[in-house]
C-alpha cells in the first residue's frame, strides 16, 4: 500500500508525536482544507460525501516510505471507550 489515514483530535500534537517520538518525516505542514469547488475540495467530497465543511491535514512518511495522512475534523469526538477491540 502507498499510504494510510489517521483521524486525530489535535493535529499539531500528533505531528509533534509522530515526528519527534516515532521519527517520521513531515512532508506537508498542517494545512486547512475547505469544502469548495477546487480540485482538492471535489476530491474530498468524493471521499467524505457532501457537507464535510473543513478539516486540517498533514502528510508524513515513515522511514520505510509509507505515507501517512493525519486528519483533524471539526466535529471530532473522543469515544467513551477508545478500545472497543471487538469492533471492526
């Protein structure tokens, strides 16, 4: 595979963790993406469906070249139980 996506509650804290602790490389600084008629806006609507509004994203890479997209969505919520291992 070429990349994975991870949704996080705090993009800046996640970038700091993955670069400083895990040693991943920052490829694209945290960026705001808005729902509009731009190429990136249209692509995100294809992926997330209409009404996603906006989010922040950063692109990183592991040492063995696996790309990682980190997303911070505006309506993000932390689940009460963040270890529901029986759910897929």
